[in-house]
C-alpha cells in the first residue's frame, strides 16, 4: 500500500475528529494508526474509519492499538493526548499534561521515532517545547497546532492578519489595526465552546489536518503554528506561535515579519509568559510520579 504513515496518540474527542478529518481531507495517506490506552474502543474506531475511507474510494489502512511499536516508522505523529481546559484548573492541566508529554516522549524514544510531531496538547506552546526537550528531536521536527486555530478564529470574526503568541493567551498580530478587544474575542471563541460542550473538537481537527497535509505532501506553505525559537525575533528557549514554512521536514523556516512596535512588546510579554510556564512545568517533572 502506497502513501504516507500518520499516527495519532490519544483518541478522545479531538483525536477521533482529527482521524476522520485526515481520512476525508488529506491526500496521500496510506496508513493511519490510532494509539490509545483502551484497545477495544480504538480497534472499533479503526474499523469504522476504514469503512469511511472505503466509501470515499480511498485505500487507507487504519490500525488501532496500544503498542507504541505501531508508530515506529510514521512520517507524522499527532499528539492529542492530555486533559482539556474544561475539566480541570489551568495549574492542574499544566501538571497533568507535562507528565503525559514526558511519558509519550519516553515511549517515542524507545521506538527510535525520528519523524515530525504535531502537538495538540495544551497549554500548546509549553507542551510543544517539552516535546522538543524530552524527545531530543531537532527543533524543526516539533510543532504545535494552536496559532493556526487562533488565526482561523480571527478570520471567522471578520478580521485579516495572522495571530502570533501564546495560544489562547497573550496574543498579537501582524495587523496593526487589531487591539486587545479583538484578541479577547478570539480567546472567547474557544471559551464559549468549552463552556457549552467542555472541549473544542472540529475546528482543531481541521487545523491539525492542514498541518499534517503540509508535512506529508511537502506543500511548503506558510502556516502560523507553535515553533521552537532559537533567535528568531530575538527570542530563544521557548516555543510560540509564529508564521512558518511547513513541509516534509516540519518547520522548514520561521518567517520573521517586521511587526508594529506594540506587537513587538506583546511578543516579548508572550515569550516571558510561556517561559515562566515552562519553568513551572519543569518543577512538576521533577516531582515523583505516583
């Protein structure tokens, strides 16, 4: 069977929505792996998705299981594992998800994974940076989905531009006409959904699929996403939302835009916020796991 191999770790609401979106919208997938803690359910989802692929006249092999060996030779691993914002406090989310990312990273290293990781777990920029640290992959191979979704919400509200910064946190844009009122509306889009149904699902799934498509089909398109920075915009040692060229190697190039002065200040503040959360996450990782 020809085509690329994509794996999804964590098949909850976002994970299964992403799997369905990949089957429906992304060409050149030959194999899709669903990895979850519960084998019976995920095997059922895999069979159901193969029927969907067959209805679309696509030859996609879908496998569900619990063994990380299944993801060994994947071109892309999408990480949808982790607890959502609607279920715990932000501090608890950071603590729980930091340890989940450490566990997943260890398992990926055990199978010598060397492909691209698309992180969906929140807080997105912090967890993206933890993946970079914990897996020891090159920084271009680790990216987060958050700011593509923020930019989509900005456009949905009728504004132009790209959203940069901490996903659903301290945001800024290359559009000088946008102010904090607009960014509040962008953040509130997610908040309203979480209040109504505990978690976002379909919007993230489509955005994740666009990132996966850019990687496996080497589209070389500019997409705003969370990237590990190493001097771009004068910032190091964090991952944060910036526009980047996405292709077969993951982040092919971070695009540095000449930002308005107010946006530059927002960028510095956003980087400091993310850095402080990374430090907090490190403290959780030093604690013994039960």
